[in-house]
C-alpha cells in the first residue's frame, strides 16, 4: 500500500468508528500500580556547546540512536531557539546520568536562527518571525523532526502557531497546514501561551495529532477552580491535510491561589499516542500551577472513538450535542514518589522493560529559574493499565 494512501485508510477507521475497542486485560482491582523507576536532576545553568541547558518542554525517544530529542522553549532570548539530543540509561533498576550529546538551532527558511521577540520584524513572513517552541517528535519514517510552536498574541502582535518539519540538523523543511480556527485573529483563535503545546505521531507515522493547551477564545472561558473547559485535539495526515477535531474536557484548576487573585493556570502540556496501531488512543498530560500552592501534573488516557468531529463547529461554547473524547485518569505525579513535582511538560515512551512493562519518560521545564529544576524521570507502566 502506498504510504500516502495509509492516512486515508486509518482516518476512515478513526472517524467511522471501525477500530474495535481493545478488551480490558484485567479487572481494575487487580491492576498493578504505575511506579517510579528513578529520576535525575540536571544542574541549573548547565553549559553545553555554548548554550544554557534549560527550558526543556518536550522529550521523544529516537529509535535510530537509542537516545532522546528535546526541544528548548528559549525564544532566542538566551541562545538561539534550539533542540538537544541526550542519552541516559533506563532499566528496571533505575535511571542513569543524563548526557547531552548535541544541540542545533532551529532554522528559518532562509537558513538563519529565529529572532528573539524583542527583535521580531512583523513585516516578515509568519514562518520567519519569532517562535515559542513547545514539542518536538522524531518522524518514525525519516528520522527528521516535527515540532510545534505557540505563536504570539499581544495588543500589537498576532503570530500564528505552527507545526513545522525540520531536518536533523535543524534546517527548515516546511509548515504543515493548521485548522483555520487555530489561527490568531483579534477576537478568536488561541489564547496567549495556551496554544499548540503537544504533538504526537500515530498510525505508524502516517498521522499527526496535536492539541491546544487551553480553550480557544471562541470555545469559552479558561478553566477556573470551579469549572473545567473544552479544548481541541486535531488529527491530520503527515503530509498536511486536516482530517478531524475533537473536544477534550479539561479539569478545573485544582486549588485557589494564595493570596486570592494571584496567578493560577492549567492546561495540556503534552500528548502521546498509546499504540501506533490504534490512532484513537492517547495520553494527555495536564499540568497546573497555582501561586502559593505549587504544581500538579496528572496524566489521562483518552479515546476518540465515538467523539463528535468538531472541525466545522465554530464555537464549542455555543454548540449542542457535542460528545467529547472519553477520558480516564491514569496517574498523578504527586503519587509517584518524585523528589519534587516541578513543571512537567514532556513525555515519551522509552525502552520496554524485561517483565514486559513499558517505560514512560517525563521531563520538566525549569523556565531557566533558579528555584525550579530540570527533571528526568522514568516510570514503569504495566501492560494492563493501558
């Protein structure tokens, strides 16, 4: 079968509901817990090849090298916007030291690094303006990179979010199309800094799924301590066509800030396909921060089968009879025994463990702050939990 035909076949199954739900492998009461294998903390302000390591917003396993690719959300304010590669051993006995092996800048179509926000030229094409990188995935077909960035929304600047393809050396290849409802307009589209936070390949690399971190302006208010919200998941072919969108029910903010009225936020920081053979199931990482309380990070498994395709629904706030994706709680990072629950933003499947469990690798973004940490942790996920 031609690889360009495969996305169409898989999408027919996805939207038409032809993919059968996998039977439960064990009763809930007999499921083994998700457990911490180990963690490593990278020193703050670590220097590597002339750059400051930090701001690691995503992680993805690279089967070609046995290592990992990580995007940095530095908007060229400290060093040019970039990604890293790294290695660290993961086994049933724990996690070994993290060794960074390379770093490359993400490049514009003209071959130059992206400018910092303070030097952005709004007269340039959108794909040459400043970026806010968030997630990077290794293309299972070519080994190249697909990466997302959040764009910009201020009173004077509107830059669309994007999903772009880059070579392994950071050279620009192309922009993928995004849905019209995810583009920035004065009154609609994504909220500032709540945009394309997560992407993942599925369908053996024939499909790409993405999510916006929070609800679009037209889809209703952001979550509060009393109410959740609906954001959107998008499915498209690896060559670009947008195929479907689904409503994702976000949790409410877990606590009130201290003092009252201080900063509090929540949103989806990463998504990950559960099984490449089933393009309907994903893990969703919901990351929250509340001033005076701290971070909370929870991971859920979702299933898009039976959910309403809302690609042509203008507003989820006004829509009737919209069925969101099914959602099931998987774990709360606070229950894992980590040394600290920091700003976890990325996740990827790591090597399979000798007993058949899957390893799930998570990473935190320290925001280049002396009070936060760059944290790598590995979890063992029993087969019956998914």
